[in-house]
C-alpha cells in the first residue's frame, strides 16, 4: 500500500492511461478523485468503490479555472488535504505546420498546457499548507523529439516538462515535488484511429518492438507519486521502450 491514506486527483481518469493510474492508485490505498468530461469516469469510480477502495468522479474541464478552483477547494474541505495531483488529461489535433488552424492550435494549448497550469495553481496552496505534495504531469516523448504533424501537441508536452522544472524551484521548500512522465506510443483511444499498417510500422520503430499498455505508464506515475520518490523532482521520466534517446 504505497499510497495509503493519500488523497490523489487524476485528471483525464475516465479512460486510457488516466484510468490505469486511477485504478492502480486506488489499489495502493489512495482516495482517488477522477476529473474528466466523459461520463464513463463515473463507472471507473464505481468499479473502484466496488473493489473496496475510495473514489469520486467530477465532470469538470481542466480548462475551466473557476470550476477547478471551486472543486479543489471542496475536495480539500471534504478530505482535509490534497496530496497528489496527476495532470494526465490531454488531447491531440494533428495537422502539419502550414495546415494547422488556430482552433486546432488553441484547443491543444488550452487542455494540455493551460489545463496543467490551472490545476497545478489550484492545488499549490493546499499542498503548501500540508508541507507535502506530488505533482506529476503528462508530457510525451514527442515533447523531447518533436513529431510530424504535432506542432501544437509537441509544444505543450515540452512546456509541461519546463513547468515541472520551474515548480521544483518554486515549491520544493514546501515539501512538494513536481515531475513529468513522457510516455511513448501507448495503446489507448487516443491512438485508436491509426491504421493497422501504420501501427505495425510504429511498433517496428520502437527498440522494444511493442507498444506500451496503459499500466506500463501508470507504474511510472505511481513511483513519482509515492513517498519513495521524495528526493526526485524536476525530472521527466521517459517510458517509451527506448524510442527517445
Ligand atoms: N497514448 C499515447 O500514446 C500517449 C503518448 C504520450 C503521452 N500521452 C499523454 O498521456 C495522457 C493520457 O493519454 P491517453 O492516451 O490515455 O488519452 P485518452 O484520450 O485515452 O484519455 C485522455 C482523457 O482526458 C480526458 N480529457 C480531455 N480533455 C479534457 C478536459 N478538458 N478536462 C478533463 N478531462 C479531459 C478525456 O476525456 C479522456 O478521458 C495525455 O496527456 C496524452 O497526451 C499519451
């Protein structure tokens, strides 16, 4: 029980990597608060409760500053603290540089970058009050190496890594660590539209010759959210089968 009695918020916890994080953290003893726009987040929370752990689902967008501020205040009041924030919610709107619309640029910046900022800013006072905190945010190996057709997405994922390093300096004296996780190609709904032939090519390009499952990534989040990682801050943990070297 590596997260016994911890209160953990997981954004984007309704499916994919976020769902795996929510379920793993619950198994490790955390009270898990899922924030997502998809109603299936409620089912994820109910399944966790059925397995004997504690979970809640809240339908709020990470881009909604007032909604997030209000929700985090309520969570802190109800549970007495917030120990862990997992900024996992993210979207893609892929297009090459010259074809990308301002709407596509803005949508990805809003969720992947501004959403991480909004949630982290909202949680900081509660973590400071407790002299304890773990903020772990979703980067991507694309944020380290770029990717064809992902100007917007790559920029946000590089930004997430830089924000973690910045918060390490600002919040470290309050017992708060800030880190990023950079997954490589992971089999979730986010990549479900990729044609089979292209999927095979992607797998062949990965040194370990396979794609990640969500749980492979969730274990990295667990480490950075645990007490065991108390001296780890400002890093980007790449979990990508050896792709970004
Ligand atoms: N799948 C991959 O190959 C991969 C690789 C590297 C990084 N990542 C990153 O990992 C994270 C999770 O990816 P995934 O593959 O599980 O994606 P996913 O699309 O399966 O899940 C993302 C979740 O975020 C939620 N979400 C989106 N916008 C939101 C908003 N405004 N407010 C609240 N919730 C919102 C979605 O509803 C969804 O449940 C993302 O940040 C993604 O960029 C994924």
